[in-house]
């Protein structure tokens, strides 16, 4: 299969260094990653050959080691997601909320999009806080327990949700909702573009929003494209 016919998700799975390239070009590789590369490029008015060249360059570039989580245990992957991405969300959302309040108070009257961005960020905070709690308390422990039981040949752990596909479907829907909120923030902010006379706090706020979106994309990619499909397959194999 040629690169143009492969889905963005498939390329990201086969070549972890592709994630940086997709971020650079603004190509969705997590929630919307099931589009063929050619279609994803066309949607953003990108030359597919330029994207392919960047992908090939990233793969050849020395000195950049990217962890291939598709080859790691589900327990280690879920622990990594919690330690890196969940911790980032919990640390960064309060900081962004403080910046939002300062920027709205100072510039909200002349930049009417700022209060809307702040409200959207608050909604994202509320939804992600509940989302992470459910993953950490229920879903991730079940997946780790399932993996242990399969490895030692014991019955799979009991659950209150039937098949693991049920909570995964809910988590995936919540990922889509979070992705839509960050996309709306990007749209409202003009791709995180500050006015010419923006103060340092304004710049810090938009830079933080941009970095948060990038981390969320990586976070969702690890779950939607690697952890969740493997967990469903593992449970099915356990009978």
C-alpha cells in the first residue's frame, strides 16, 4: 500500500516519528486519523508529496529516538499515559485557567473571542477531569489486570461494564468531544495568533493552548490507536 493510500493513523502507528510531522502540518492523526493521507492533505490544501518528503526525512533523521508503544505491554503503556499525559493535563489546565482570567480581565473588552475561549477551556477542564478519573479508577486497572490474567492463565478480572469495548466506546466519544473543544479554541484564537500589541501573558496563554492541543493529540493517539484496540483484542483472545 502506498503512503497516500494509507490512513494517517496507520502511518503514525508504523512510524512514530510521523507524529511530529503531522503536528507540523496540522494533520489530525488521533480522532480523525482514519482518513487516507491523500484525503487528509487535500482537506488542508497541502501538497501530499511535500508531506511524504517530510515523513521520509523525519524517519531518516538521526538522534531522535521515539518510543514505539505498539510493542510495549498494555500495563506499561497505561502507566506511561497516566504519568506523562494525565499528569500534564492536571498540571496545565489550572495554569491555563489562571492565564485565561488575567487575559480576559485585561483584553476581553477589546477582543471578544477571549471570554468565549475561556469558557470553552473551562468546559474542557470539567470534561477531562471526569474523563481521567474514570480511566484511572476503572478502565486502566481493568486492562492491566486483564493482561496479567492472560499472561499467567487465570480467569480475567470481573467488571461492572461487561466487555471492555463498552467503556472504551465511551472514552472514545469523550476523546472526540475534547478534540472538538480544542479545535474550537484553535478556531477562535485564529490558530493561536496573538494581536501585534499582545502582552507577554497573552502570548503565554496562546502558547500554552497550542502546546496543550499537541499533547492532547499525542495522548489520544496512544489510547485510541494503540491501547484500546489492543485491549479489545486481548479480551477477545481470553474468551
